[in-house]
C-alpha cells in the first residue's frame, strides 16, 4: 500500500511562498502544510503550531479558519484577509 502525495505546481509553490512571506511580516512566523491546508501561527506548543493565534487557509477553495486569543491580532485581520485573497486570485480560485 502506497501513500499518495500531491505535489504542488511550481506556480502554486511560488504563490504559497509569497503568502508565507506576507504572513510572516504580519507576525505569523510559523506554518505547517497538511491535507490541503496551510496553517499559520504566532507560536509553537511542544514543537507544533499552537491551536490559538492561528489562521488556516485551504489550497483548493476559498475557505479560511482563524482563532485568536491575542486581541492585538484582530487589528491585522484586514491585511491577513487581503494576503489570502491575493493568494486565491493568483491561483485563479473564485469559490
């Protein structure tokens, strides 16, 4: 039994790197890719992303999840939203 691994295209990888860079500038310095999602966070807990102060973005459709307990991050939400919308636009994802 072999595990299927989806390889991202070069353009998707480039767009993803741009999103990572922008999110890092906004304070989300850690990220993790898994099961079609990329999670951005501000801190680690036991070597993994903490489940607070996190934004999750889906690769294939316009879907985002966020959870913050640091009220200062709410001020950054418009920029976070725009960075994610820019990623989706670059990928041609409209729904």
